DNA sequence: GCCGTTTTCGGCCCGACTGTTTTCAGTCG
C-alpha cells in the first residue's frame, strides 16, 4: 500500500464517522493522520518497519496499530465494520457542494438515499419536498452542485489556476473604487493543484464590488453574495469552471485577513493555538486581547507578535515552518536562475528552432541554455538518432559562433531503457556538454525495478540530471513507485542532480521529495522542459514548488554560472 | 483520537453566509 492508499482509508473513516455523528475532535484526529501520511516524504511502509509510526505528529497508539494492520493485511477491521453500517456509496454525496455529513445522514436515514444516482432520482421525483432542512432553494442548489461535480470534478493544476486567477484579479482591479486586490488561498501558497480561487480586496463600496463581481461575464452561478463575501462559479473555457471567492476587507485588518485566507487551514489552526496559549484570539480581523487589537495591518506584525518569523506563503502547511527561528534569506527565487537545462526543439517534439529558443532565453536574461531533444527510443516524440544528434551538436557549435549574449549547450534527454541502460553509446554522450536521463516507458514496474533502473542510469559519468524522476502527470497519471531516498542518496554520491521539472503538468519532483533529496545531499536542477519559447515562463511553477520544499539558492544547479556548471560536469566525468 | 513548560484528564480555532427550524443549525473555508 502506498502513502496515498493509507491516507485515503483514514479520510474515509473520518467521513463515515462524521455521517454517524461521531465526536468532531475524534473525526479531526483521523483527518490529521490522513494528511500527515499524505504529506510524508518517506514511504509509510518503511516508517512502519522502523516502528516509528507513533512518532509522527498526530499519530497515537491507536492510529499506529491501524496503519500496521492496513500495511500487513491490506485491510482494516474497523473500516469493514463501519461500512457494514454506512454504505460506501454515501461518501460521494459529501462531495456535493452544500451537502455535509448531517444532511447526508438525513437523506440516508429518512429517504434511503445511498448514492449520487439515488439523490438525482429523488430530486427529479420530488421526494425531498417535505424533508426537514431541504427547502426549494436547497434542492435547487444541490442540483447545480451535482451538475458541477459531474462536469468539472477535481482540482485544477497550478498553471491553470494561476492563469484564471490572474485574469480575475485584473477584472476586479478594474472595478470602480477598488484599491487593492491580492491572491490568497492555495494559489498564493503555490500548491500543485488548486480547488478554488480566493481573492482579497480593499474597496470603497463593499456591496457594490460584490455585486459587480457576481455580475461578471462568464459567471455561471452565484453561490453566495453577502456584504463582505461573494462566491461564484466562473467559466474560464467551455465546460470548465472554477469557484472563485472574493472577500472585501478593510485596510486596517488587511494583514490579518491575508494571513487568514492564505491558510493553510492546518497552519492557521496551529497559529490560533499559539495565540490562545497567550490568552489572545486570532481571526480574520486581527490578533486581539479582549477589545485590544495587538496586530492586524500586516502579516509580519501578526507573526512578530507571536514571536515567529513571517513564513513565505509557500511554507504555510504546518510542516516545518513553526520550527524555524528565522526564514532563510537565500530561499530560491526566480532571480537566482541563470539558465534552463531541459528543452525541446523542432528536431524532436518542440515547436521552435534552437535559435528561437536561444533568443527567447536571452530575452529572459539567461546566460545559458541546454538543448535536450529526445533520444531515438522516444519514437513517438521524433527522438533523434545518433546520427541526427551528431549533426545537431555541430549545428549548436555554429549557432554559438554567431549568437552572442547566451551560450547554447548541446545536450540530450536520453531515454533510460529497461534495466537502466542508456539510449546512446558513451562515445556519443561524451560529445555532449550536459545530459539528462529520463524514464518515459515501462513505468508500471514495481518500486524495486524502477529504483534500480534509475540508480543504474546515474552510474554513467555522462548523465548530469535525472529528468522528471517519478514520471507523474498531475490529475492524469500517478507517480511511479520510486524509492526517493535511495535515489537521492545515490544522486549525492555520484554527483548527479535530480530535476525539478517546472511544467505545470508535472512538478516532478514534488515539494516534499525535493526537500528530502536536498536533505540527502542531492543537487536539484529546476528546468522547464519547454517545448516552445513561451513555456520558459513555467519556471515560476518549479520555483514555487522548490520554495515549498525549502530549497535554497545553493541547492540548485542552475543558479550557478556557466563555468561552475562546466566544473559540475567535469567532476562527474573525471570520477 | 491525540496530547502535555497549566501533562494522564479535559480540553481541542473562528466567523460568514444560507435557508428556513421564528432564533439557529449546517456548511464552508
């Protein structure tokens, strides 16, 4: 069982307990365990094997026993018992906006509604009319909720959310009397996927702004419209919409509101606990002691009052930020990046020429790029044969002679074949300035095989980076099973970097894995894997993910100068 | 169910919006 599998079971138990009306704090403790395991960088099986489950925060004796039982038998007695009482299909009802555990329980007990299908039928058949708490409007909202769930379930990738969020922010900024608009929520924290967008706004006319917001073009539904909060479904392209929340706050309490609505929920819970311990209270209006406002105008003031450094939004997940005495000053930023070392051109499956890529990079102020088209085995991507690669190397040398201001390196994204063998012979790889090795096929193997294959590729003196190490495609394909710790340790030993692939489809390594890799001594290379010049911009997503993992300038290969990177390559080649 | 510089019991974070239950519970973030 993977971490995600175990986490899912604990979340499911929490859902069922909630429907059963169990104590909320007990429910929460199951949720906390689920999140803890989901966030864990290391394999839960290994933590269990070391007998260290109960050392995880929020995991006590009882949860540790349940995790062990799950890992050993693949099942959980308690889960079976609960599902004997509460049908599993009931859980999908919780996903309907506006339906919580209490109402789901009522639907089930009073009307024998067990599933989404049952609910749809009941609504159409008018069977809910006389059910307590289900008025005409509630039922209407539920219908919309089901339609929304069916048409656009799930979270959006960071890149999509960023584009939609930027558009919405501009629209609100243009409204009369609006003085400030900021992103909050998971978009501001740079999460790899975003559920809904949160905008925070200072405006002269709160109600007028909410009204204008709910009347924007492409609003398909107004979920809420009060004096300080508006909530809409915004259609950003046909059949695709996102929920967007707008809150109007005062200048005086902007910091408190920004902190509050940026979250995460878990981070805020911890912060409020710290406030309560001092006899204070923290909400979206400020940090207060009775009537006295201690801090509210800026986030910095609030954290400072609690004797904490103000963590960058990317840190606020209640993972490590509360242990920090100070925030590192050399946390990775886009300004640190001197070049991009993974990109494709028309030679394989890209859309721009080498020269076009080079000129675009120069415009961004990059000192160097490395052209890394696919190798022959990636036939579907028009991978280069040995012969074509040789010619491309010559072409690059010629381009470097006439193009000033940016250095183009000859590279390759070499396929790692079954067993860890590389797609090009050493003699050819030796001609390259820099090389990435990636797995593109056969990711269905088990953790041992995948790991071994990756370790083997790193043994080559000519491989400088392992590209998109886990092969995941966000919202489409799970990461392949891989022993990140073993890979990172070997990367550190061999002088091979691990990639932080910035494509918003990948973000691979993910934040926690990048942190683990760094802690194991591995270098990280933040690349875009651009297939077109405009995709260089996606570096922002890799940077934000690296920041979430706490990576510093010194942890990242391509913050170095061209000369330093040549040394990095030479060191590995000379053993 | 978890947890402890108020430690083995008794707490456990806070407010807006909605619909409908005429005074508030449920949901959401």
